[in-house]
C-alpha cells in the first residue's frame, strides 16, 4: 500500500488562489532570471521569424504566447512542487488566451477603425477574457 496522496488534476480546484508575493520575487536567483530571459528571447525571435516568413498578421498572434512559461514552470516545480507549477500553467493559459484574443481583435480591426478605437476594443476583449478565465477557474 502506498501512503502517497493523490495529486489533484488540472480541473480540480486548489485551496490557494493566485496572489502576488514580493518575498517570492526577492528570492529569484540570477540563474532563474537568466533562464527566463533566454526563454523569452528565444520565443520573441521565433515570433519574429514567423512574422518574416508569413507576415505580421500571423506573427502578431504569436505574441500571445507567454514567452517565459516553460522556463518558469520548470523553475517553479524545482522550487515548490508540481501542483504549484500546474496552477501557474493554468494562469498562463488564461493569460495566453486573453492576449491571443487581443492580437486577433487588433489584427482584424486595424485598417477598419482608428488606432485608438482598435486599442480600446482589443483591451476590452483582453480584460473580459482574462477576468472570465479567472472567475471560471478560481472563483469560489
């Protein structure tokens, strides 16, 4: 018999809600920051190459990808556990979906509306998607 506790699935709610912690930011080491910077730079370069190959409309949508997610999740799992990493992944997925909607609305409306209206509409879509994602996944 095993005394291991069963790890919650991605759909299970966890007790801890997303929160900002300055103490965790202060604990970041130079190694962790370098890993995140390199991962973000590689993602930005890949987005730039896709933009050169397929155009700004396709490349711009890739900017919704959370550039440092893979590096961050690896570091979180090393420091804390897989449950904490999974919660961060859930937040990153919600954020990436919201940013992708922002990029899509921007790409579809530029040329048809003024720049200020495009930014306003895209921001409203982004904020609505992010808040709805939070409510669905973490609201109790």
